[in-house]
């Protein structure tokens, strides 16, 4: 969720400190006291920037999602014009560069908190998903993705594949079959190509 007005430097600092706490313990597991102590200030300072804990939590998720939008909107076409493949690679690289944001988003997607407004959280997360779907649709309009493929399924496949490699690469890189790959990104690109080209005989 993008902010209506730019956050102050103090609010940004609170977000940077609160986000990893939420990523590890979830919304219910972190108190305003915990955040104030980590920030080195008071509860009043937190409430000066955010009206309540839920507003802070939603801002943290929104900030985490916003950090990933450049992976969708700024990917350059490869030499073969495969923009979706380029976006998938940039997205995974961003995941490894900002693991706290990823864990915060994944915790909310897979666990969530009963006290959270799931509709509002879904609205924040959907912005990024819809942007990726739009990129696939754009590639369809250019004739680079088959017209009979559901863009949402392509987007879901990209996110699922990247999530899998983000969470499992520290183990997979030790498998004999994956030793030829220099990185998770290289292995994920090969997996992407396998899925994109298909493996069934026609």
C-alpha cells in the first residue's frame, strides 16, 4: 500500500525496526512496548507517527510490497524479448536482498493473525499480484505469451517458484543435481524455462 503522503524520517525508522519484529513474531506477538524499546523511544513516539499498532503493521506490509514493485515495473526485456522471465529473475534477486520483507509478507500470507483485517491486507498484497498479471497480459498483447494461457496462473507460477527457491536454496544447493548451478537465481531460471516450455510430449 503506497502512503498518501511521504513518511517522515522518524516514521520510516520505526517501520525499519518494527518490520523484522512483525516478520518473526507476527502482529499478535509484538507489542507497542516491544517496538518502542527496539526503537529506543517511548510508546508516545510510536503513536505520534502511527495511530495504532494495526496502522503500523499495515504500513510495514505496504512498505515491504512497495519495495518489490521495481522488480515488476523496471525489468528490461531480454535479448529474446522475454519480459516475464526477466521480471521473475529480478523478483527473486530482490527476495534474497531483502529477506525481512519477504518473511513479513509470507508470514501474513500463510499464517496471518485472527485480529488482522484480512481484507485490507489482501488489498495491499493484491496490488503487486495485479501488477504482475498486467505484465503477463502486456506480453500476451505483444505475442510473446500464448493467448490461451491464463495470466493469473503465470503470475502465480512465478511467485510460487521464487518462493520455493527463496526458502529451500540453502538445502537444494547441496544436492548433487543442482551443483552445476551457481546460484538460486540461475537454478530458478532453468526451472522457469522448463515450466514455460513444458515437458510433456505433444
